[in-house]
C-alpha cells in the first residue's frame, strides 16, 4: 500500500511556479505557526470555553466576559503581529 502513495506523490510534484525561469514547487509559508497566532488562538479558545460554560449555567455577565475575551484575543494577536512576532525569523 505504501508503494501506491509513493507513486502518487512522485507523479504529483505540487503547484508549479509559472513566473520563474526554473519552474518548481511554489514555496509554502509558515501556515500561521507563530507566537502571535498561537497566542490569539489560545485566548479565543478560552473565550469560547468561558462563553459556552456561561450559557450552560445561565450566567449572562460571564457570557459577556467571554465575548470581551474574543475581542482581547484579536487585539493582542494584532499587537503581537505588529511587534514582529507574527513571522518566523529567517535562518
């Protein structure tokens, strides 16, 4: 079964970069694996947990805290991105 996957991978080299003299696979980015992205995701995940728990127990002030945490997470992520933590350092 592994031969099938190996042959398929060899037959499909991925997207080709049509603008270059040496066409090859297009260089892929970091897919958001940065400190800014991870911090944003963690804060917003906690916010959704707080909001969901608040709805389950019927605590509306706690729900609005969860909503505020979503906004805080987005703002913190943008600030971290502007501070240079939204990119992977070049090696």
